[in-house]
C-alpha cells in the first residue's frame, strides 16, 4: 500500500573517542540498486568508525562516528537507535551510510548503556522519554557537531527505528533546524498544530503486521502531514512485521523485498533532501 509521498559551539566535544580497527579484507562501498547494506542482513565487516563523546552535558554519552572517503562536503545523518540502545547492528549501519557518502553519527541516548532483555530495554525507554528535553539537547549537540565538521555540507537528516523513529519525529518537532526526518516504525503524532512545525519532507516506513503502530495511525499521520502541507513519502508494507528493516536476517524470505524497496526510497529521499 503506497501513500503519497539545541545549538552549542562544540569543537571541544571530541573529548573522548576510541578508534576501531577496520577489516582490511572487506571494505564497504555504496550499494547497487538491487542490493541491501550488509549491516542489515547480518553480513557487515568489522567496524571502521570510532566512538565519540559529543554531548558535553553527559560524559557517559558515547556515539559512533563513521566517515566516508573524500574531503566532501558530505551530507550528514544522525542515526537513532532502537529500544535496546547503541548496539553493534546500529554501528554497522552507520558504516553503511558512510559507504553511501554520508558522515554518520549514531547517537547514544542511554548514556553508554544497552539493554539485554525486554525488561531492561523498556526501563531505558521509560527513563529517557520521561526527560524529553535531555533527548532533544543530546540530538541538538549531535547536529551541531556534524554541522561544524569541515567535511560536511551542513545538511543533516535524522533517521530512527522503533524507539528511535518516534524520537526522530520528536526531534523534527522540537529540535534545532535540520533537513530531513526518516521514521521506521516509530510512534506517531496526529496533532496538526504540532506537525506544522516541520519544514521539510518526511519519510516513513511501516509494517502492516505491526500491532504497536496500526495502519489507522499511519493513515491519520499522513493525513495530518498533508493537511499541514508537508511533503511526505510514507509506505506501509504488507506481510512483514515491526523491526523488519534493521533486521532483515531474522526472516530474509519475507523481509528482503520490502527492505530493498524501503532502502531505495530512503536513498532517493536523502538525495532529494541532503543532495548527492
């Protein structure tokens, strides 16, 4: 089913990073039109980026930075993790975005922590969502860091999955200016007054079999975007379930086709909003 389509000066925020050795036998490159990033199919090489402290208000925050080859200027993406935190899969996905030519910063909203089971994950979700101002300040710091790099164009997208998808929408509503928002099966809002704060096209990918985000909610969200005059590329995929895109390898027979279409749409969307 297809449906139409916090600001600081932060040069000092590189206060803690740890380099990660790249795998010399396998390097990432931009995906062909018929290929998915190795990260989301469970075939990523060793990490090639570095851990990065970017949020001066919380020294425990450690994001993951992946940088493309070349001097740029490159567009930049902030990746916002799922409910279990900044885990290996999200770092691998940051490497994949770097391979596509974007400076990618996978944000850490859990102050260096990750969850090991649903109970721990939900505790972290509740703790952080109870302090939305801190979330926005964290992502504003990430955006400021990316914007101040000499190899970026100043154009930034926020991309999130599940918990991170909802946070990406909140960032579009309450964070400093950025140029794109991509929501993968994240919580939605339907308030026209709030939606009117968004000043860029919105991308969304959802699953028909997602019990947490019913189709009716997605349709209402799109209608609200339309009424607010906000361009959008939102798609609901049949037969697949919540979490399908970042974890294609959980059920590749069903997930691969929709994930590839969502990836093609995302690459085109980033091209429109951030530039090639």
